[in-house]
C-alpha cells in the first residue's frame, strides 16, 4: 500500500541529513526511525524498501528507494 505521507517524511528525513557523509550513520538513523527490517543489503517495512549506497562521485545519489508491491 502506498503511503504518500510516509514516503514524503522519509525523503524529508534523508534530505535533512544531506551532507552527513557517513552511510552507516544515515542508515542507522533511518532504520531506527522507521523500524526497518534488514534483508541482505535492503531495508524494508510494509510501505517501502530502501538500499543505502555510497559513491565517490558527486553525480550519483547515495540512496535508492523502491516501492513495495504486494
């Protein structure tokens, strides 16, 4: 089920930590706030799945977000 408010809150939280420059710290903040479950390298809840990535290039986003279907 798509939850627009939760997705907007998630994006806002990630944006609020822009420049944190620490993947594990950002992952921990978001995982704890949204009670996410980890399955391999993907974190998920009933409304979305997210994978945190790190890049050495400025042109590549550090976070990939996907909608959960089901």
